C-alpha cells in the first residue's frame, strides 16, 4: 500500500492567524452542508485557469461539526472551517501523502482552499472567493442519489474482458456514505475509498484495505484483487430500481449490484 496516513501530522495552517479556538464557533448554512461539492475550476484574476480533467477527483464536504472532508486527486485530507456571514476561513489538517503524478492539480486545489476568503451561491453552484481578490473557485453539487445506499455485488470484471459471477461462499458489498466515503467488503478484506458523482458520472478513488489473507474458498483472493482493480475504473453508473451497473469509459462493465435492505 503506497498511501500512508499520518495520524500525528501537525496541522498545516494555510490561513495565517487562524486559531483552533476561533474555529469552534461555526455557522452551518443548510445549502453549504447539504451536499458534497465537486471542483470545476479556479479562475485567477491574472487570467490563469485551473480546470481538472476529472472533477470527481477533487471534492469537499462541509460537515455540521465544523470539519471538512476533502479529496484532492489521489489524496484525502481533513480540515476545519469557520463562517461569519459569508466570510469563510479554512485550516487544513492531516492528509495522505501519495504521489498523484505530474499532471495532478491536488496541490493547487489545497492551496486555493487555504486561501478562501468568502463564498456565495449562483445557479446552484458554490463559489469560493480567494483572498486579496486573487481569484474564484467554482464547485457543482454532488448528486446525493446513492448516498446511504448499500449494495451486494452480483458480478465483477475479471480483468480478462469478461463479467464473472461472485464465487459461492463469498460476499462482496459496498456502501455509499456521507462526505464522499465508500466502504465495504471485497470478500476477504474490508476496504474504503472516496467517491464523487456528477449526473451519471462516477469517480472512485484507490481503495485502502485491511491486510488479511484468506484461503477458502479457492480463488477468493484473485476475485478480491480483480474487483478492487476494476472499481476505480468506473466512469459512469446506471441505477434501475434495486439494480446498479457501473461501467468504464469504454462501456465495459466494472460490476453489477443488487440493493440490500436498509
């Protein structure tokens, strides 16, 4: 596992003079905390434009207790925020430290958030204005349709161009949680990942898993590896009643699911 979460990483203060005591008093406007937000772009006032190729890889959730859940490309971060009228201040906290690649905008995204000064809504979108009138971040609301739902896998892409049924004696499940969190069982190990939805488009981050090894039934580890390899390749989904399909960009099936009772 290349990702390493540092539980003792000191808070990285991106907003000078912002104390943790000040962050305790937080107003929570319903529109701000009602959904997750997908980063669409940052327009700087010097005409620089930063626009992610996959907005689903960059999102944040304002939680009611004054904390932030953030996905910055392949990394996850935590933070705290304070609101006074429409003034917004953000302080970043611990984060994972994966190398996301040369084209990643993860550092830019986090730096922009740290420079937040105020916010407003327009046409259902969230705009965060940056300090010193330097630019503006635009976010679209995340589709909440799958949040809170629990699914059992009925078939998965085996990596050889075919959809394979789940082995007898095993169960693969996943649950879409609040704040863009995805968790579940891959048959032997439990896993967690991030997800973001925009319309019928879905982005799923790399999975973090427990490290057990299971021998029975035969093939369970190969099944788990294939499922967890296919899952981050999901590009869109289609839900019909209690059935769910995820597909890749080339329309190949990632997996099929049936909804479990709440």
